[in-house]
């Protein structure tokens, strides 16, 4: 990975940005892409869309969502500890003992989510899986008055650590899901900017609030009405220890981008993606959607008159935990694949289902 691209990846990932609080990360993304696209537009939700004008009457929208899962302060009790709810799909089991950052109007306030020491449990008992309503955040306040000088009810919270290299090929981060997808969109745009032959108009999107079901990408699709769209996200590495069952697709970190094939996604788009991968000599993996991809593709597909969609993912271990793990080579290959895919699009491409009258 080139040095500038890696620096951008780390800066983009490390910026805390849970759902509905994405603006700081969106500013980093916009600043990076605006030098090599025609323009960048935003909307009232905070979605950022980079536009590259094409020559033919066909357009493609490629989107990664910028938000991460997190927590939100609900109450400050008399002792000064914070009780909280969740933003997005958070498993309470991963929270005890983690460091957190409360994002306040005055800046970041560090804290921890504690759990009583095992020494204090009744003899013979072990810790049970906690409920969210049993956990609190300690910001080092002695009472409610002191805590309220630091934080406010409604402040968002992120948990987990920043970028960490793992043996040169892998990396861990709390927010690969899915700010990594926004990086892929940006790098695709940068690659396209160096190529003259591009017929399709490209809408590269860093969207908001995917983790909480608002589906900002769907709002962007309503605005631009693309001819075709691709959602970029993470998917599960099914070889992760603890995952069992033969009903999962065979997906593994380090084996290339993952293409989705099935009910919600377009077979035409899938074949174009596979053709692009072959032309670029990029290995791909395949997973199945049985009516839902659980990505922005779902929201985009049903906008107005309908949009044929595809989903391209990067295999990820330990999703929605404080330390998600991916293979950096998969990320680079996904950006390259999407740039090649866009290059295949023109007025001559038929996006209707095969065999349509």
C-alpha cells in the first residue's frame, strides 16, 4: 500500500464516528477525495457524494458507510457513573474491561467499562454474560456534579482501540466495519481519476447511519437515481474460531474480495464484477444472499423505479467487537476490482435480468 493511502486509512479509521455523529470522519474523507473528482456534494444527513462525470448515459453509485457501532449516555447517577444504551448492534459481552471515549462538545473524555473483580463473587460462582443494563462507564468522577462537568446525557461513546498492525499483512481496529469501505470508495475514485477511458458517471459515496437502519445510502440513491449501484462492506470470515456449521459460505481473510450472489443482488451486476475480477487477475470469493445482503445494497435496490445492485465485501474477523481484524491485501484488491468494474460500464451494457423480453 502506498504511504499516502495508508496514512489516509489510519486517519479515517481512528476518527471516532458512531451513527449520527459521523461528521469528523466525513470531513477527512471529503478533504482526501475532492482534489481528484469533479465535485463533492453533501446532504442534510451528512452523506458525502463525490461526482466524476462520464460521457455516456449510464451512472454507477459505489458506497461505503462511515458510521461505526457505539454507545450513548442515558443517565448519570449520584455516584458519578454513566449508564448507557447502544448505537447499532452491540453485544454486551464484549464491553466489560474495555476502554471507551465519550465524545462531548468540549472534547473527548476517557473512561472504562468496569466489572466487579472475580475475587468478590460468592465462592464457586463465575461471571455471567452481562446485560447492557448492568454495565456502567467510569470516567473518574467522584459524584454526579463532577461527572456532569465532564459529560452530558446524549453524548455518544466509542469503545475499542485504534489502528494496530498485525504481522505486516493483517490489522486490527474497532471500526473496519465499515470506514474501511469508505477508504475503498476513495481509492477507487483516485484510481479512476488517472484513467481517461471512463464512460459512466460515478457517484462515490461515504454514507451515514447504516448501523442504525436509517440507510443514508438510500437517500443518496433517491437523489441521483443511478443506473446501477454497489455496496462495499465487511462480511464474516467463516473460518474464525468459534464459528461452526456447514451452512456458512466459505469465506476467509486474505483470499480476495467477496462477491454476493443470490436473490436481492443483480445477476447481471454479479457477472460484470466477476468479469472485472478476471480481467484484473484478482481472486474472488462468493457468498449468498437469500433476500437480504444486510448492507446498503438493500436500501438502494428498492428506491423509486428500482436499482440493480451488487455487494462487494472484505472478510472480517470479530465483527462489532473492540478489535475487528482484516487482511490489508483484501482491501487494496477490492478498490482495484471496483475501478475495473466501473471501466466496463457503458450505454451498451444491458442491466436487465438475463432472458428478459
